[in-house]
C-alpha cells in the first residue's frame, strides 16, 4: 500500500499520512461485490455454487447489506443471463390489486382494468424474478406465491387460462422468517419451500476489514458522478471508518463517502469530512479498545471487559463496547447521561447501545420512554 506522509503542499492533516485510494482497491469478487474478508468469501462461494441452477434462492440480510447485488450476481452467473431481471418489492403490494401486480389480469377483470397487464411473473419469463422484502407479503398472497413457486404456473386475474413459466425465482428479506412462522405471520409451507438454497449476507460490522476497499470503491464511483478527483484518504479517516458499527451497513457507508467526496475541498478526504456523529461513536470505540484505558469514574486503569473474565486482547469490538457501556453505567450509578459523558458519546447514542446490548440504568429514561 502506498502511503504518502504529510509534507509541503498537501494541506493540514493531523493524522500525519495519506493513503492512495488506488492502493486500496482490490479485485472485485463475483457480481462486483467488494472486499476480501472471510465473511464475504462465504457469500461469494454460495453464489458460485447456486448460480448455475434455476433453484429458488433465499437471500437474508439486514437492510443495506447488498441483497440486490447478490441477486444480480446470481442472475448474471446463472443459466439465463440474457433474459430479463425483474425486481418487485413486496412492501409495495397494493391491497385489492396485489394478485394483479404479481400475476397480471385480463382486460375488464375488475373496475379500471381497461388494459390487460401481464404481471411481474410473466415479465420475468425467460430470466429471473427478484421478490424483495418477501416477509412483507400478506398471508393470503403467500398461498398464491407458494402455488406459483411449486408449479411455475400462474393464472391472471379474470382469466381461465394458465401460463407455464420458465424463470428463476430469488426472494430476499431483512425479516426473521423463522420467527414469523412461529408467530403465524408467515406460512410454514412457503418458508420451507423457499429456504432450500439460502445465502445470508453478513452486516458490515461483521466484516469491518472490508471498509477500506469499499470506501475506495465508492470514492471512485462518486469521482465519476461528480467530476471530482479525490485521490487520497487519511489513515485517521480510515481508522474511524473501521471503528464505526455501521447500523445502515454498506448503504450507509456509500452515503458517508458520497458526503465526504462532496465536502472535501481538494483531492483528499480527512476525518473532518466525515459526519460528526460517526466520528463521535467511532472515537468512543477506539477509546474502548485502547490498552490500559482509564475505567470511567474509578480512577484506576483496567482494560474494558476484564470484569467479565475475558482478556481484553480476545474481545471483539462488540464485546468491548458492551463491557464499556456496562462499566460506565456502573460507575455512573445508572445515570445514563453521566455514563454517556464518561464514554464521550451523546445520550441518544448510549440509549441505542443500551437497547442493543440489553443493558439498563436507573433513574433515567431509555429510548423507549420507560425508566431504564
């Protein structure tokens, strides 16, 4: 990796070194996925194994992880790459015409049906249909989807004619379908039919080693979009990107780099070009992971996490932050505002972390409005 140290003509850079963006760009994985982490390799291996077949694939992952990119890769590497790739977001189904949106209708099938419509299943014939956010489908439509999946046959609304389909179905969701089956909001028979070949995309916080390559990829993209010429990013900015938890996943990182590319005044991005709230949380994480950190409110130095009997060197970022929040709350006697000041983060930030880690304070209101 080419690293250029701060020198004359490069502008102020408190981190002392600049990293050439080109040196961070790795070889794109199948489907254009960016990164070389073990977690991402598991995804690309699954894509390579499933793509040659027309088997239905279920893609699972949080919002912003790249489910649509995985679907595109399965289509491009699949048996019908020249066929259409039709995307349908199941959260957009309109009550009363959902069946028509999916399976089409004939002219006069219902009020305002002035023209026939073939529906997304027939639009995807000869190619791939992506049903995104499949967990949002109403129960009554799930049984109709099950029949279409099992028989690859649909019947338009108002028609006695059925159509045999030749397509690959890919479904994606950020919902826990197994939990929905248990609660009765998702059909068990449809779930087991879909969950034969599944790909789970890890959240970005589980592959933070890919943030530098992703950042470089997005810098190049926004250079082209905005006519910019960003060539360097500071090592301090990269450290902050890697220390942040990315609740919005890759989509949030893309928006962060878009903002930084627009804000920077020259050919380089520094920490000051990143959103202040991101810097705040990332700095708190970096402080937690620093060896010999002063435990808030105690006056003694002890690595966070040792109170739980786990050596600091073995802690993951998530483990360390949970331990830090717990110890800060203990030192603050449950006062959330004081614990937030100990960590150097805002009260909304500590409320989010308390909710995430199942921690409670005392005498202070948490994010739900109940006493924490």
